[in-house]
């Protein structure tokens, strides 16, 4: 397949794929990058993509998988949000700051120990502050399932954190 045939075959999907990319990423630049990466992937696989296999659903799944691959590679800087979660005006003492840093480190460790699916979902929810709709678009899971996973994972983290924090105080 040459470039002209590729354009004729896949450019009609451009607008629809851009809307999906924008929904996944939430901003214009990332959406354009994701769209470009999707078209690059299609170009690389152009000989394997037969007309009976390629449709809107196939292209959306390809884009979603690329987005998931990119989000797995990114490791957000979790130090600021986790350290500032419990910050109040009366906690200005140096001991309180060290304790908050220890708590943030512990929470990061607990999150890292979670199974991959739970870890990714709780990061999206707590650190990236994605809505359930955005998480559904990223993962392909239903919102009800995501809510259950978030609830159970948060409860699990609270129990583990409390258990370890109590052992520090004893």
C-alpha cells in the first residue's frame, strides 16, 4: 500500500479518532500526539491491515491501547500530592513535616505493592485525579466496576497504613 492509498483509506477516520484522543487525554497537544502515534502504528502495519478487519472499533481500540501504553510508561511525581494531603495550618513543626514525609513514603510503597490493575486505577483516581468517565475511557472498564475497585483499594490501603502507623507509635 502506498501513501496515497493509505490516505484514501484512513483519513476519513481522522476526525473521529481526534475526538476519541481528546477524550482520552483531555488536552489538545496530547490528543494530537496520540493521533499521530495511532496513524504511525497504522502506517507500520499497513500491509497487515485488511479492509475487512479495519473499522472504527478496531482503530479506537488501537488508539486506546497506545494511550494505555503511554500512561504506563509515565510515572507521575507523587511526592507533592501525597505529602500535602494531610497538611493543615497547625502542622508547621519540623517533627510534623518529617512525619508527613514518612507517611507519604509509606503510602507510595503501599501503592507500589498493589496488583497492577488496582495500582493503575488508584493512581488514575488519586494522583491524576481522573473522573470515572475518563477512567472508563482509558481502561475500557465500566464505571461501576471502577468505583468498586477504587473503594476496595482505598479501604485496603487505609487498613495497611493504619496497621503500619500503629506499629510505629508502639
